[in-house]
C-alpha cells in the first residue's frame, strides 16, 4: 500500500496504538507481533512485543511465536489494518468463543470464510498449526477452513474490512502520518 499500516492515524493516534488500547479492554496483557527488522521502529518499540521466531511464514510466524511465549494461553489475535474494529466486535468474540474448539473466528460478511486475523487461538490450535506448516500450508484462513473452527457472525458487518490498497485507505477515516 506504500505506507506502514500500523502508523496510519486513527483519531489522532496510530492505528497500532488504537488497536492496542482496544485489546487492553479484553486481555490482561497485549503484545505487538513484529518481525526482527521492525522491532526497533519507534511506535512498535513503545509497546510490549513478541518478535517473530520463524521466517517466511507470514502471520502464522507471529501466532506461533506468541504460542511459544505462553503455550497455555488462548491468544486473541487482531490485525493492525482494521480501521473499523470496535469494542463491540472484540467483546462479542471474547464472550462467544468456544474453548473446546481450537479456533474461534468471525465468518466474513463478504464471503463467509473465516477471518483468521481477528480470532481466538486456543492452546489446542498449536499442534494443528504445526501439522499444516509441516505440509507447507501457512495461510491462517486455509488452516481454519480445514479445521474445527467456531465461526461467529459479525455484530458489525464492516468491523473487519481491512486496508490493502490506497483506495481502501481513501475510504477509511485513517490518515497517513506526516
């Protein structure tokens, strides 16, 4: 997209700061998942971090690294590029998750597929993810599609609309930091 999504401004603060504050309402601790290359970036460095321990796995690297940090924790994973994410959506996910299933995620309001980057990953998900990674499957959505996933309907149909293009940014309320 040409801009670091974490640094886009959301009501005067970075999208990363907005997302971290939102997570703080629902978790006892929140962490920024980051690559080794970005861990010293000023905004990311101002928050507790979990640095990726795996290379070339995309978002799964951060999820596995979090699970390495605390294997017994259920991990609430939220992408930083969701300008419409809100407390109602996260609250519904946390309250409605099914701890008996390895994954709890929203069903996309656009295509009915799981939304893996606003989801809860239970400790039991680790072995499943490891098995898929061993097969070369590192897409969290594909992993959820092929697994026992608790799928929830979104209370806010636009909450999980992400930003991948300049047009997406133009349609959002976010601004590029100067």
